[in-house]
């Protein structure tokens, strides 16, 4: 068994090739990948780090085979993405350092029920006026006026990205909506996020058009799974996911700080 002698979490992440985000506002520590960690040493290290930094929630995304070890240390399943790692599912495991008193409220349950009821509807992504969608590798280039848009925030993103692009939807040479996509070729998966739409536009239609284009774009790259993690309090964005035939993977509790509040997020996924 390898014992990790590292002074900082950054040192450990570099040593084992892990990818993580420490969200200080939400007081969460999230591992998108545990790399090649020796789990018997990795779990005690991250728990100790979390206690020192007053982290309230540890979260890891691992394969089914890896999940078995975490169960032995008190981690529980919050969500999953089917067949993310080839034949194995991706499991979102969590460990609360305080007692977990957060609950999925009645309104959030109603949102999921209403959204799932829409999955049988056939959605026409043809926009009533000519719309053009273009990918842009420069994710920092300003396209939308933030004062004139509706934004659907999700998780604080990782600083290490495999392949990140922004997709802009334009009408009459003016950008009316955008979304970002973070592609992980190793896992053959892409995460859609940061949906933004100009006020006055049809949110369902425009975001559906963006999703449809991004799906085709990444399917052509050999990507097998698309997923998105969205605000559990928004009927609009959860409905859009369901309308576009994404499957519900579960709710991540107290996962992000949105609009000044600690917020649950819903996981949606789709095989491309």
C-alpha cells in the first residue's frame, strides 16, 4: 500500500493525475477524476484535508468498481451516469463531514416529475427564424450582454480542461444564446453547461437547438455520452433536458452556490 506524503492537495493531485475543484463558497471538494490513486491512502488524505479546510461535503466521480471501496468509508451514492466508463457506470459518491440535514424539497420533486412527463414529447428544434450555431474555441470572448440574458448556472468548473468550447446561436448576425461544452476524450464524454439566452427569445427552442448541434458535433468526434448538471430549482432547464431525451441521473445536494444560496443540482445524461 502506498502512503501519500504530500503537503498540499495540489501536490497529491499532480502525483496521481487527479482533477478536482474546491468550491469555497459551497464548502465542497469535488473530484472529477481520482486518477491513478491508491484508494486506501487517498481517502484518508482527502478526509483530513477536508476537516482542516472546514469542507462540508466531499464528492467523487468514480467507476462502479472503484465505488465499492468508498462505500466502506461512509460514502453514499447521489447520482449516476449509465455506461460512462465503457460498460461501467459513473457513480457520484458523497461524504458529508457534518450531519447531512439537507433534503430535496417538495418543489424540487415536482420539477423532476413535471420534467420527466415531457420525455415522451417529440421536440421540433427548427427555429422559426434562421438561426446559425457556431463553435468558438475562445471561451473568454464576450458574446452576450449579461444584463440582457437569462443564465442557467451549474457547478464551479475545473481549472484543468481537456477541450472546452463555447457554442453561439446567432440570428441576423447577433448572438442570442450560448452554451459551453467540456469534452473529455479519454472518457469519451462531454459536459454541456453555462446555458445563456437573450431575454425575449424562446428558451426551450433556442437551448434545444444548441443541444442538438452540440450532440452532432461531439458524436462526429466519437463521443459516446453527453451530460449536464443543472439547478434543481429551475423547471425550465430541467424540462429542456427531459424534452431532449436526456435521462435523469439523480440530485447532487448542496452542490453549488447560486444566487447567494447553497443549491441542489440535477444530473442528466444521454448516450449519443
